[in-house]
C-alpha cells in the first residue's frame, strides 16, 4: 500500500486537490505497477504562519 504525503499551504480548492490526487495516483500506478485502489494520498494543509523558510514564517516571506 503506497502512501504519498503532500504538504501544501492552505488555500487550494477541492477541485485542485481532486486533480492532484488523481494525477499522483496515476503516477504511482504507472511507476510501480500497483492497483489504483492500493494508493493512498494524504494532503496536509498547512497555514503559512506554521511553515518556515529561511528563518521566517512563509506568511511574512510570501504575504498574500
């Protein structure tokens, strides 16, 4: 059972996440030959303030 974990900044809509899940699943199936039902995709939505880059919170480094 392959598990793919993806950390993203919060803000992507359901349809974008659905598309990502499909494409990642297809890539795993093609790469290792397992059934699609065996592939698990876990998306972690992280607040920019909880993500650090170069000593700063991403919310400061990349404000909206």
